[in-house]
């Protein structure tokens, strides 16, 4: 077994579990949330035990014990405890992170932090954990019965672990340890006869069975719960003290091991006397011979018949089992794949698309209709493969959003601003590579909103707003882009202050020439910050320009909508994917350009002009449409052809015409970045390779419009917004 | 054309053979009638000039981009980089594909040269340090001057000549200068 790989899996799973735990911690009201937290800690503990990660096991165990008390209802989940458990969650995450970095033992600081947290957890524990459980008496066949002096009747637990429990991260030893916290184990007999010899032995399979005698005062349900996580796969029999002989006999018969072998164990555990055993085995055998149905009697019926357990408990337990089964039935089957593999696949599909386009081009030059047909079919399949491959990389934004619950809560608490976070459109999907690059800018924006946007409680009350601030994260698709909004109901942007600051910093020379939108956009200038006090959250002026740059890198844009006193909405508009898009190919002189098809509204011949050509406006069926000549913007050499074409594009609310020489039609575009050398290039979003092998350039429409606007200042006031 | 391809093929084979040893191996080429050399370790391959796409609004030393087996690779006009007139493509014009930069951040780019000559071995004792003056080239572009068959060839400091950092900021400055003009 590759332990390193298994450990990696453990680390990934632990992080996922911790995420789930955090989510539950932030909404701890429901019992399902408490259960989820308990399960998370429990599973981490179990898996960590498998790797011998004692610090994690020890810590998780204590947290689990506290969670268990919450679960049992004997401990209230008050905000203090929630905070403490959150801290414990962070500590666990830290431990896992250190493990990830190859530090199994953990750094001294982390260990100290862990000890401090354990000390804080202590008051929540019912009893201080027993310093050391009494040593387990391991009864083997050689041991002498007279050594066992106490004659107390015990619970008898018989368990045959399922073969897969090790793989599921369970450690049989942890169950014993846990049982010791419930009472003392008086007898323990490991059953190893399922253990195969030599080559058949699989170290990842569990072959262990245990016969346990437990001296405890707890209820049956408590003992059953110990084995909750292995119940489905394992055979477990729990027999209360002073049960009838038949019950033990039933146990003996239901289990695969030899009757006498088990009988002896039970005799040693003082559950049966040798005489009982002998008589019982004799009679039972006879009974079975007479009536073959005995074998089929279920444990449940026996338990009820013998009135060991009230029927209600059994019904409840059965119901629970059924529910658990139903749940697994509906579960979406998920395969975990390394992200790099997916990236590689998408890269390959990109190459396939290009190669397909080449084949298409060549086929079109020939005259063989069969080749044409074959390439057409191939092309369709490639398109489907492309869509499927890309959809593999699509993930829901919800996971990213929910991480903000914690941040909003923590930051809000730190600043004394209670804030309600509303999440909408969590199921909106976008490319994983975009999501990854989006979380930092989102973080900045959210922190900014809390820090600067939302006012303090006093101010809010004075302004007649609810004391609790509201922040919302929203995601939705809009004409081929994904839009992500971060909205707060805070004070909005103070334009006077922004302007004053910008003048002070020398960012603006002539304040009177700026529109409201220009002023708002000043916040994205490098080195701009209006915060009166620099806090450790934001206000150092490194935020928004970084955000802008990150979004630019994703070929996205940012809009700000702000109302003084009422709040601010930041709107990110991002492409759905960074890999392959549908493009519309156009030509200017010898160069080919690609416009993202989602932005293309229509194509027409240039004209008629509104007033004169110099205005760069055309009359589009009665509407005013500003246009730009690609050859002018890009300073292309050569003569303007007699007949020019316009591609009408829409971005957000802005509509404009792009004038080109030739229209070439739709084209599957595999986006290839232009590289570091072209980082300053304006109006281009990347490049792509055509079927002919030539390189075409992908137009960055929003930037292009911006570029045209700055070049032709006269155009600006007329750039109309068409709704 | 076929002859040219054949030549490129031979050169590439020589490159592969030379790369195996790597030591003291230099590729010589001509540019504006002058012979230059580059260390083999930077060179990935030599291809024939063609299929160039012009990237608009870029300074003249960036001739455009080409498709190198699915990768989009920028092409630098070395002559313009040396403040000489742009290279006029002929049948013998080649693009030398280079890999420059640090281990973890390698950039692939092509340089335009008039003609690729041969792979040479120049021993250390035959290489003089760069002259501090008297050359039309920026001194940091010159790694040394090699003596080959009684003639001198300038060995280029590849990481300086095609420093992506410097080229990118030059390109950015052009954009900024235009913005001010406008």
C-alpha cells in the first residue's frame, strides 16, 4: 500500500470534512448540523488513528467527546462553545496543514495551541477523562479461568468487523478505546481465524473479530452508538447482562466460527456456565434438526421476545437504518479526479479541436464528398467532447461562497458589526480555474464591504437602518458571462471623499472633467485608499487595484453601483471558461481576429452613417450605434476596402459596432494565452490557432471599446447605453 | 524550399547531437551580413520563416507570433532589437526557437535571423571578453568574442538580448507613450 498516497487522500478528506464541519458550526441550530460536526471529528479521528497521528487523534477525541455531549443534549451549544469549537476546528485544520507539509509531529506552537484548547474544552466534559483506563485483560486460550475473580454480569459484545472498515478510515482499536470510556472491558478475545495465509492476505482488509465483555452501566443505545459508523458493514451483536441462555446460544449459532470455540469464550466471560453450554448446544442442535426455521430468526425478534429491549427502541433503530439506506440510494456518485488530469484533458481536447479544424479545412479543399461527410461527423463529435470535457471542469460557486460565512462572521465580530450574509445562485457553475482565481479578489471585496461599507451599529441605528448589516453574494449567468455580485447595505461610496483623496494623491488633475462613474472607478487606481484608519483587514490601499488586476487577468470586468447611504454593489462579469469558446472569425488585411460569439448580436454592411462618418455613429434601424474601425484602432497598414462590414457586439449594457474587412463565420476557439511579452497588449484577450495552422487573435471586446473611447475622446459622450 | 527544409533538418540534427554534449557548442548565424553565435543550451530548434501573425500595437522588434506545434510563440526581430533596420524575409530567413529564463519560468520565443550557418565548438581559450567599447551593440548583449578560423564572431548573451522582462516593459512603454500622445 502506498502510504503516502493514502495519507494524501486522508488530508484531502480531512479538509473536506473540516469544511463541512465549519459550515455546520456556522448554522449549529439543527440537530443534523450537530451530527455532521460529530461525524466529521469522529472520522478525522478514526483516519488519523490509522496513520498513527497521535496528536490529531488525541485532540479530535476530546472535541468529539464534547460534541457527543452536545449531541446527546446534555450540553447547550451556546455561542461560547461554538466559538471554542470553531477554534478547535481551526486547530485541526492547522494540524492537517502541517501534516500536509510533511510535519507529522506538528510544530511546537501548534502543540501549545492544542494544549490550550484542550484545557478550555475540559470544563465541557462530563468527567475529566480517566487518566489511564485499566489495562485490558486479553484473554487467550492459555489463560486460566480462576484468574478472573469478579463475577459481575457483563454486557457481551460480539463484533465481526466488515472487510472494508480500514479503507473507510475506521480503526478497530478506537472502538475499544471508546468502550473503555463507557466502562471497563473485562474480557476481550480477538478472533483471527478469518485471517488468510500468505499471498491472500490484503493489508487493507480487516479480518478482525472481537468478543468483548463490558462492565458498564450505560444503556444499550449508547453501546450501539459506539459502533454506529461500522454498523452497516459489520456483524454486531450486543447482549445485555443476565440474558437468557438461548440468546447466547443464538449468537453462537449465527456466527461463522465453530460453536464450541465461541462457547468457550462465553464461558470464560462467565456469560454461560459450561453446563449451560453443553445442554444448550445439545438441545439447540436437536431443535434445529426438527425445525429448520430457527436459523432464520432475526436478532430483532429474539431481542423483543426476550424483552431485553423495548419494541419501540428496536423500531426506532430499524427505522434509522432504513433511512440511512434510503439516503445512500439518492446519493450522487462522485469520482475524485486530480485537477491536473482534467486540465490535461481539456488541453488535449483543445488540440483535438484544432486538429479537427485542420482536417475540415483540408477536406473542404478536396472534392471527395465522403471525406467531407466523415469530417463533418467527426467535427460534431469533437464539439460534443469539447462541451463534455469543459463541463467536467465546471464547479458550483456555492463552495466558494460558503467559505465567506465564516469570514463574514469573524470579521463582523471583530469589528462589532453583526452581519447577515445572504447567498444566492450558489448552484451557478463556472470553470474551476476561474473559481480558484476568484476567491482572493472576492475576499478583498467582502472584507472591504464589512470594514468600510457597512456602518457601525450606532450609525446604522441613527440612520434608521436595522442594526444588523446585510451582505449578499449573488451569482447568475447573463449572455455568456457569469456575473457575481457582492452587495452591502452600508453607507455607499462617498464621492467627495474619493475625489478629495484622488486629488491629494495626485491621481486626478482636473476633477471637474470626471463623471460619477469615473470617480467611482478611482477606487481601482493603485495606491488608492480612503480608509481613515488602517485596520488589519483592509485600508492599506493594496486592495482594489489588485482586485481589478485579478479580474482583468480572468478577462473579466468590474462594475460599481453605489448609492450614498444605501449601499454598494460590486459586479464582476467573467467569461464562463478560459479554455475553449465559440468564436466568430473576422479578417482585417492579412490578420484574423476572433470575437467571442456570445457577444455577437448581428453582422451587417457598414452604414448608413449618422450625420457624417467622422462621428463614428451609424443608424441601426433607427437606433444610434457607435462603431470603431479595427484597422484604425490597431493601426493596420493597407487600404480600406470598398465594402466594410460591421459586427454588432454587446457587452453588459453597452452595444457597439466593430468594423472589419471580412466576415469568416463561426469557429471553435481554443484560447491560448499570449504570454508575458504581451502583458501590456490592449484589446486582445489571447490567441488561437486556426485550422490552417495560422494564429488568430482573440478580441477583448470590453477593452477594445475602452481603447477606442480613450483614443477618440470625441466618441465618449456619444457612447450610448442601449438597454 | 526543399533545399531549405533539408538544411534546417540537418541543422536541427546537428543541434540535437550538439546538445547531448552541450559544452562549448555554439550556433552561428548571420544578421545584416555580420556573423553572431549563441550558446546551444538556449536553442530548441531552428524553423523556416513563415506563418507569422502580426500582433497590433506592438513595437517593431516584436514581429508577431507563430504557431509552433500548437503553442503560440512570439518572434523577435533581432536586427530591430540591435537598432538596425528590420529584417527583410528571404528564402534563407530562419526563426531560431529559444528557451530563456529561469528553470521554473522558462519562456519560449523565436528570433528572426538572416541565415543559420553551423554548430561550432569554440574552446574557452579562443573566447575573448566583451570589448567595453567599439561595438555597435549594447555591451551587455555580448557574452564574448570568439575566434573562429581567424575570424571574430560575437557571442550573444541570450538572456540579455531576449530578456522577456525587458522586452515586455519596452512593449508596455510604447503603449504608455501612445496614450500620452493621444
